[in-house]
C-alpha cells in the first residue's frame, strides 16, 4: 500500500514539475496497463468458476440476489446524486455549442444487449475480451462443474473433480502472475500519474470547473452518504476496510479502468477481510455491470447539457434521466471512455444533443479518474456488505459460529 501511494504522489509531483515533457515515462504506465489487461480474462474465468464451486447453491443464490439488489439501489441513488449536485453547481451556464462534433457509436437495443451476453463463439469472446459473455460462460461452466461433482455416477463425478482441480490450478497460476504484476505496480502508477498530470496540468480545469467540481462532489456524497452508511449499517470495520482496499482505489484513480483495477481489487478484498467465496463472485460481476460513478456522470452530464442549450428539465424528464441512466450504467464495460455511449443514451432520452459530449472531452481524463474510483469502491463495498450479511445469516442459523474468530 505504501509503495503504490508513494508512486502516485511522486507521479503527481513529476507531472506538475515536468509538464508535457513527463510523457517520456508514459510507456512504463502503458506496460502496467497491458499487464493488467493481460490477466483480466483468465482472472474472471477462473475466479467465477471457483466462486460458484466454493458455495452451495442456496448460498450462491442468496449472494446473487443480494448483490444485484445492491447494484440497482446504489446506481439509482448515484443517478439522483448526479442530478442534485448538477443542480447545485449548474455547470454549463454561459457555454455554447461551437459546432464540435463527436462520433458516438450506435447504442445497441436492450434485446441486442441481452442476446450479446450469450456468445456465438466462446473462443472469439475470450479473444475479444467480451466481459459479459465471459462472465456468462464462466457462470454456466461453474454450475455444470458443480452438478458433475455431485453426480451419483462415479465417472461423471471424477470428470467434475478433474475440471474443478484444473480451474483451481488455473486460478493459482493466474494469481501467481498477478502477484508479480503487482510488484511492478508502484512504477506503473508513477508513470501514469506523471504523464496524465503533465499532459493536462491545471489549465484544462478552468473552462469546465463547474462540471469537474460537480463530478467530484457527487462522488464524495456517494462515498459518505451511501457507501459509508451501508458499511455502518452492516457493522463492517471501516478502518480495516479502507486500509485493505486503498491500493485498489489508487489504481482505479490512475488507470481510469474498472477492469484494469479488478486484479488489484480482488487482492485488496482479501486484505479487507472479505471472504473469497463472496469477493471472487461479486467483484468480477461488479466490474462488468455496476457503474455508480458512471451514473453520477450521466446525472451531472444531463444537467450540464440542459444548461448549455437553455432547456428547463421537467420532473418527468428527470425521472426519465434516472431510469435511462440506471439502465445505461448497468452493463457498461469497465474501460476508459465507456461512459460515452451511456451519456449519449441519457441525452437522447430527454431530447438533448449528443454533441454536448464533445464539450466535456477536454476534462474526461480528470472526471474519469474519480468516476472509476467510485465504480470500484461501490463494487468493494457491495462485496463487504454481502459478505457481512452472509456472516450474520450463518450465525443466525448456527449460533455456535458466533464464538469462532
């Protein structure tokens, strides 16, 4: 934790001191991102298969229901936070569209999105890094292996055990590689921070200060009044939790990628005392489908867009923004810039021009950092909350466990 924090702080200092010339260290940061991206697919595949097999079906069902309720609830709250904070700051007042244009990929329909989860070619999904498809394949593979391991037919039972042992071996190899990557993390974090700060500096903040300020304040509110409240309600040890997940938050802030942070987040969850049976199931899912930071982004962005074009948002429009933003943020890939399609969906929903997105492009690198940190924090808090609720459930049905540990 100390090494990564020092690397981050030194990167900020180097970026401010060297300015654009700090770009010479950017290849070191690119290498770190490539190493993290290299490990993402096997990490998701093996950890989800292992997570399904480490829990009994009833526990797995409970965890799944709890985490999805948590995702929907916190995402909807994040959308409301974005709209409220956007209203306080009123970003965009006085700005005008200047003919800037941005090419926004066509947003797929809901049906197409759901169908795309099921791959037509498993190997192509693995090669392309289609995260939702990989999650789907890992889950059904895990379920089948569980059923084979519990088969009364000895031959099938042996095959199930063999496949489970293979997945465990794959997981062990993956985490050994990950441990090596994390030894390089302080250098990578330093390079990313230095190159980003050196490129952007302070100047980019001035033109869109209200937008950036609203984004950061919105995330701070989500931290204090949503995540902290969840942790307090479930009596999670706050100090131990944040001490454990600190490396993941720093990595999220510098990489602006939930998926790139996933390997670090899984290790951080272990430090925070979250059981593997919960963290290795919920965190890969969260990286793929849970985006509270993106939801705040959409709320602030919608208010920003309305102010630029001088549009007064009605209550119905705000409800539409909340609903569209909640749906759009569920399923956005955890990679830098993925909010582009989501924000475009929200703006289109209430009749605002998507060219507004171009006005925010200059500060995306700064806002993406805090939005990604929010996404990753939301995933980790969700894992901690579900783990604690499962612990309470187990104690309730087996009081003797309360005397253990």
